[in-house]
């Protein structure tokens, strides 16, 4: 339904309803692989899709996976200071 070839090497990234879980699907030439990540704090900053598809650079995807706002690279939460 996205009009893409799942065997072309594209990554398919989906976010959970609460925004703290993402799943990444990709075909590596041998089979389909699944990567899932849940944030303990904060939410994944999700792009607004045009026509259901968003193209991100490798750097933007890296920020997204780290829980950093890929539009403005800043953490969406701050670690607690020991004290």
C-alpha cells in the first residue's frame, strides 16, 4: 500500500501508539529482519508523513533511534543528576 518495493533495501519504521516504541523492518537480501526499541523516558519525535511516506537521511534516522528530535538535534529528556 505504500507503493514501495520491500526488497529494494528501504527501511520501514513504525511507531507505537504511545510514541515510546518503534519497530524497523528491512529486507537484507536473505530475509526480512525486525528491530524494535522502546524508550524508558520520553517519546520518539515522529515526522508528519506526506502521502504516508517520509524520507529520512541516515543521520536523521540515527537521531530518531536515539530519542533525539531529528528536526532540531536535542534530547527529548535529560538524565537525572546524581546528588
